C-alpha cells in the first residue's frame, strides 16, 4: 500500500520571457526598501543594471560571490549588509550567487529574491551550505527558500553553451536522485520526472541552436522542477560525493555533478530498480546510468574527474571523506565500493555497478 508524507515549500514564482522588468513592482509589493544585489565578479555589470532598474530600492552591490560559499566570502557579505542596512538580497546568477543569498537568509534572516541565470535549480530548495576550511557543510531550513524567484529565460541567453550543458546536467541530478530512490514519494517523483523530461528534451536543442529561446525556457522550467524535487525530497550518495569534491578539492560544481551522476545511479541501481526503470522510460533509453553518461557525452560535458583537476592520488582521500560519517542511501556505502566508483569516474569509463 502506498504511504508517504509531503510538505510543500513556500515557493513564490514568476516565470516568463521579460519578467525581469517586473522586479521594481514586486519589491514594492513585498515592502523592501534597501536591497543588496549579489553577483559573482563576472556578472558585476549585470548587477549594476539591476540596481539601476530598482532605483531608490537598491542599497548596494556585493559582487564577490564564489562557488561553494566560502566562509570568508559569507562574512564579507554579512559585513556589507550591516554597513548598508540591507533589508533583503537579490541574487542574480547561478548556484554560487543563489547559495550566498540563502546563506545570508540562514545566518542573518535576510529575505532573498532569486533571479537565476543558469539551470542550477538551487533556488527551489531549502538546502544551504557554507565551506569552512576544506569541508562543505550543508543544512536544510525553510527560511532560505527565496521570498520571490523570477525566472526570465532571456537571462540565460548570455550563458555559454558549454556551461549551459553542465548546468543542465547538474539540475538533472537533482531530479534523478529523487526518482532512483528506495523511498519513493509520488508527488516529488512527478516533479522530478517532468524535470527530467524537460531537460533531456531541451539541452540538445540548446546545443544545436544556442539562441533557441523556447529550448532555454524549457530547460529553465526543467531545472525548477528538478530543484523542487530536491527541495521536498532527499539526497544520498551522489550529493555527498559532489559536496566532498567541491569542499575538499574545490572542483567546479556543475561539472562535478555531470561526471559523477551516471556512476551514482549505477551504484544504487540494484536497490532502486523501479525508479531507475522510470528514468530509463522518460529518457527513452534501456539503461538509465548509461543513458545519462551518453547524454553527457553528446552534450560535450566532461566525463572524467581527471578533466577537472582531480589527480588519481586524490581518490583515496575522497573515498575516506565520503565515508567518514554515515548518511542515508539506498545501497550500503563502503569506502572500498566508493573507491571503485571513483576510479571509473576518474578514468571516464562508462558506469557500472560496483
């Protein structure tokens, strides 16, 4: 008999081409007076445009957001927020900027408005993180869910095709882990499967025609559904692996997800047969893990840890860090099995059960 629990997160979403222009009215509705805009250094100019758009409601710009939210970066942002007396943040960008806005919400109770320019999907989750020394520490708290998320597909047109592909595969991971699970939730799975369908459809079309706004919109929608699944669902070995590589070795977030996802799916396949089969069906492939691996190859994404700066000598340390604390996962997690998984991922070999 089907049994499950489900509690939705407090999402507030505006989706559509050109919807960025509604930001001033939305800030007015929410009652904010001193917004601090957050960007990475690469998107500083776009952040200045946001300040110009919101006029007197803008209090300042913090343009030093970094991948994995280093503790030092968070402290610098907190200091500026205090200095300019910010009453909310506006995160413009991908997962790095969204992550900083969520960390500020968690630690300073600052409401955050998210304006994604990538397919990260993290704006839909209640997960936040900060990296201290060489460990990425994550937590869940509804307070970090953005007060408002504006999805404007036109903003993704500046995202280079190569990054769009790995960003989409990062989102795909959020959906896949909530279908290939031993504790299925039908509501979470329905969002995840729709996200998988949209991403698998849209990403090859974006690669073929980077200016295809309909494909960009479909991928952005797929990322939001994937993030929603992760926000109300669960994580396991895959996200643990990615957090370890990001926190300990500072690997690029999206590329790490793209490389490790097929291997994580293969690792858990025996314990998640029904869910893994559903992924295969929605992707139109015979084997979900191999299908994801081949999709990544078709999209031109990196497929080996050796391509993103990992040395073979790092693998023993990574396996040890992954298994130093227990966590929920469909299959038992052991250091030896994780080490075998990482060897295949390091070499860029097709995924196999280990």
